[in-house]
């Protein structure tokens, strides 16, 4: 009888551990400030989230906001002389975005912060009509801008306007740098024929690698981490629909992440083995749903399901960025059409219950001496 019990308990414990290893749920938190009309969370790093909102205290104008995990925690990073600002990227203690006002002559300028409005650094290079900052990593920032009378081109900075490096590849008429990680930058270029090609740089215009895969007429890269890049593309291979893509540095490594039941999708952020973005199709009732992948289309998890306990009821959602700790940010749209900043925090089921069962099972196993005693007793 004890043998049967031990077997049942051990099998149950193993099953629990397997399920625990696979089961990951998410807690969703609304970051939308009280009094805000619209809000967007576009970047996440550690315990901090970054984006923008227009709310009552801002006079109904967009202001870059830095959160630390709750709606009430936000810090307005709009500096003096800037009337409107947008937060796009965050890494460690740095935040990057765009602002304009009297201090910029009314033109958009890339801005770099370190946690306070007063810390803002204007990255707009000399001679440029405008610039936008999109992402930061370590001491490197990326974005795009345009010299007077010239086309938009991808830009790379190292903390100051004077450090700018122009990343425009010779074969493109426009280019945009959207994300950065370590020595790699990603974005896209526009050809004279108006098609978009995903691009990967390593610090210079000449280093650009065209990531547009075979069978795709258009592609855009939106995120990078280590050796992986994410974005989306469309063409004959997708029947003209946009599909989320994952690359490993070359066009031929592209993996189509579009899940079954989805007509279209985009991947916007990547961290380690995970990618985030959104998709829509019959599987979502035609609505846009935030998604997370683990490298394959069939591994997609619909993050919208974790919004069901929130108020108001959300119709659409999009994931925009993922941190190394697994936290995801984005936004969700209610029936009134107004977006609200959202954070999804992973909550893996604790393995302690399974381990406890294993310990109980071992308690039922007799010691070597007990086994010997039992054997002698039977004889």
C-alpha cells in the first residue's frame, strides 16, 4: 500500500513540476495617471517604465512620463522651455524621447534624460532642422533627423549633440534608427521606389546590413537584443499581410512569428528568448491583441486575456517593450477609443508545492535499515 502511495505521490509531484515549469501568467497593471485622457508606455527597464500622456496637469498636452510600477508613481520629465514631450526608450538610468517648445524654436529635438526634467540634454545636432530620439542603451542613443533641406536619416549619439554619427546607407533615400543594444542598432531604410527594408548597423553607415528576407517586399526592424532582431514584413510570402519577424543577423535567418488564427502581426521588442508585439485576426475577433512569443509562431501567448479583470473593459491592446526581468509594457484601448498605459508582470507558479510533494514522497521511502528489517521480518 505504501509503495502505491509513494508512486502516486511521486507521479503527482513530477506532473506538478512539469506544469509549473510551463505555466506563466501575468498580472496587468494600469499606469494611466488620474486625469489623463490618453497614455502610452513604450519602454521598460528594471522597475521603471517610460512613455507619455496628456493629462489635466499638463494642460491637455503630451508630456514624457517616467513610472515606477504604479499609476501614481509617475514623474513628468518635460523640462523648462519645452511645451510638449514624448518618451520612447529607456535603459538603466537613461530615458530618451523628443520635445519641442520655445527652447527648440518650435522644432522637435531629441532629448536625453536621467530621471528628472532638469537633467534633459538636447541631442539635436548643429544644422539639423529636427531630430527624434527613439532608444538608448548604455552610453549610446539612436533616432533620426534631417539636415536643412535634406532627407530624414538615421542618427547615432553618445550622450551629446556633437557626438552624432549619421547612419544613412548609400543605397537608401531615407533611414530611421529605432532601437539599440550594445554595439548594434536597428531600424529601416526607404528606397527610391518607396519600399522599406529592415536594417542592422554596427556603428557606421557603411556597416548597414539589409535584413529584408526573400519573399518580402517591405520590412521594418523595431527591436534588438544580443544577436536577435524583431520587426515585421510583408510581401508575396505573406499574401501582402504584415507578419511579425525574428532575425538572427541576416535576411535568411528570418522566422515568421505570425500565429495561427491571426491575419497580421508585428514584433516590437525583444529580450533574450522572448519577443513582444501584437496581432489581429479571426482569433481575436478582428481586434488587436498584445502578444508574447518564445521564438516561434506556435509559442505565442495572447496577453490581452490578462486584462479581463481590469476596469474599464479593454477592446484592443499592444505590447511595445520587454525588460530582462520579463516585465512588459504597452497600452490598451477601451470602448471609448482612449489608450491607457499598461504593464504586464510575469507571475510564474511557485515550484514549492511540487517540491513539497517530492519531500513527502521521500518520507514514505523506508531507510536502508528499515528495508533490511522488513525483509528479515518477512522471513
